[in-house]
């Protein structure tokens, strides 16, 4: 992501944090904690995370780790985010040996491959690069040994504005099908949101 876009995202979250002090979900840009959890639950149901390594791109406070760790025996979790304040709190809250947090630009930094690669809310930012989303999906697919899961804002219900970008679900689905045979589009769980699941293992087995 261009440094100016990264700076804009940083200030967006800084303003949100100052405005909603103590409300971590709203600091991250979610409308509520329930809204955030709803999206997390879709992710958790979309793959078998047992004994899998997980890469969470744009992890925020790392709360997805807590949910995954409560349900599955995950092998490892790596959370990546550019916002130092988020990661500081994540490291304080989650000290398990299987868990680590890394600061950096998830679109450019060197990252190791993981079984499951996730992006929850972190692909919704406006970029001056018109190919940013497709480049990120391609990057995530290359980093995933088995599964890619990400959610986006639905342009038919949530028009792009200010810092946030929305997308047409079928358009994103069609692009993902150029990379992977086994692609699922999940809708209806929350207004203005959709989730894509790319099953790399099933696709390559055919």
C-alpha cells in the first residue's frame, strides 16, 4: 500500500481510538463488538483450524486469536498489523507460546506461508492503486497452504466513502475463481458485508 494510504488509515484509526476510548471494536472501525464477532464467527465456521498455522493480516488487537484458540487446537497464530498501539495491546493480552504479532505493511513485508490466511476488515481501505484488492487476494492465495478467508464491504448496501472501499460480491467472486476452482461466497450474515473462502487444497486435488 502507498505510504500516503497507510498514513490515512493510521489517522483514521487514531481518530476512532480517541473518539471511542475503551471500545476496541469501534476503534477498529466496526459498528459494534457484536458486528465484529459476527464476522469472526463466519470465519471460524469456514475452515477446520485444528492443528493449523494461521496468518491474520490486519489483526488489530488480535481478538480473532482468542476465538480460534477457544474452539480449536491451532498450531500457531501470526497477527500482522501496521498500527503499533493495536499490537502493543495484543501482545499484552495474548502471551501464549503459539501466538506472535508482527508490525508492518501486510502488502509488502516478507511473510512465511501458513495453512490458513485471513483478512477480516483489513482489505476495506481505499487505495490509490486500482489493483490493490486483486493484488492482495493473489498475495494471500500465494501465502496459503490450504485456505484463504476474507471479508469485504458490499457496494450494493455500503457505498464507498472517505477511507473505506466497498466491492461487488460477484465481481470479487469471479476474480477469485481465476485463481482457485473451489471458491465460496457467503452473504446474509450481516448487512453490507460478504465473505469469500478459497479452498486451495480441494482445488489442487481435482
